[in-house]
């Protein structure tokens, strides 16, 4: 295993009435970054938060914020999310008519671009843009809602992406998102995941978030 596994708690599972407290608590508990889920009610059947909420929380934390855009043609909003304080702009391959240009827009806006793949989208969808990114996000549930069950059939995709990066001679951060908890984290880490996004798995961990984050981080066999 190369380097420390990063834990990115999804704020979707935080207490939205006390977001500042939740962010302080999860940062204190050892989170490496924050995951901010944006849903447009069209790409996914749900609506969450957007630019004003990101701008409001930005001053509250030093952690990098990964903006997971479950939005059709997300590049339309790249500059606004960058101005609001997004660090990583994770866009769906399925949501962009021109993925390469959309990644470029995120980069020009000042964010690190990343590509997310829905469960039905194969790893090969990434082949042409691999030189343009340092990070991929593998959805391990259908995007749209927190608290769903992990899809173990996504494991080969994680292995394939790790192989693709190795063959291309590049380092690729492989993030996984959906149903990641202490009992599912070990397998994804062993498969090659390097960043674990977890909402309910962190925020609802029975023994508290600090112990939960460490348990998820150390779940791999390596
Ligand atoms: C789902 C979101 C996830 C979600 C994960 O569409 O992209 O980030 O918050 O929640 P858990 O970890 O509870 O499955
Ligand atoms: Zn997400």
C-alpha cells in the first residue's frame, strides 16, 4: 500500500442545522478532506446543497473540500464553485457532453479536476482522459442518497483502474463513495482505493467519529 489512506467524510450525513459544529468535530476527529455532495434533481433524483452553502462553510475549515457534482454539465458552474472555495471538482463522466473540456474548465477555474463513474459506467470510460486527471471517484452505490448499501460488484472496477494507472505509469488517486463503512472499507483498500468517502459510516459511528475514522482508515489487510 502506497501512503496513508485518506478519509473524506460526506457532509450529507452531518447535522445540517449545526453544520459548523459537525465540521469542527469531524476535522478534530482526523478527517483528511471534506466531501460536499451537490445534486441537481435531474442527474440524480434528489436535490441537496450548492454554492452559497459551500461559501458559508469554506472559512470554517482548513481541510480541502471535494465538490461532488451530481449535476448535468457541471462545468457551467466551475468558476462559481471555485470562487466559493472548492478544491477538488469531481464531475461525472455521464453528465458531460465533452468530458475533456469540462475537466479543463475546472482546472482553469483553479480546482483539481476529478472524474466520477456511476456503477454502470466501465473503467474504460476514463482511458482517454487519464492523462488529464490525478483522481477518480468510483461510485459504490447509485448516486443520489446517503445511507445505501455498498455494491461489492464494483470491486473489479477499482482493481482495473489501479491497473490502468500502473500501466500508464501515473499515480491515480482512487476514491470510493457509497456505503463505505468499517465493514466494507477493508476490501476497497485491498483492491486499491486510496481515498474513502464515508457519510453515515463516519457521522453515525457508534463509538464516535475519531474511532470511526481510524477504524475505516486501518481496515485494509496491508
Ligand atoms: C451519494 C453521495 C455520497 C453519500 C455517501 O450519492 O455521493 O457521498 O453521501 O453516503 P454514505 O457513506 O452514507 O453511503
Ligand atoms: Zn458523494
